[in-house]
C-alpha cells in the first residue's frame, strides 16, 4: 500500500511538471500544479516538525530530507515506528 501511495505522489509531481510543457486532457494542468504545490508545502512543514524521525534514516540525511519532501509521512512514518 505504501508503494502505491508513493507512486501516486510521483505521478502527481510528474504530471504537474509535464503540464508546464504540454496540454493535458480536460485542462488538468492548473489543478495538478496546485495539488503538487500544496503537497510540497505540506511535506516541507513535515520535514521541520518531524526532523527527529527523519534523522533516523540509515542513509545520508540529504537523501532522507529529499524523500520527506517528496513523500512526507510515507517516508518518516516507518522510521518513527522503528
């Protein structure tokens, strides 16, 4: 389930990025940009508030911060439960 949600996040980001260069069906460019911006803003706030859990990632901190910006609680929640 976690992987499906992460794929959904990536799909939103990629479609919003594609919407900058090509026209998407049903005029979805604008709503997708807003959704992607809201997701990134929410995940940025999560990065600050859940930094103690983000630090638990076994790899480099920069990678953990990037993963938190992309996926939010989908990344740090398993780290919290360790």
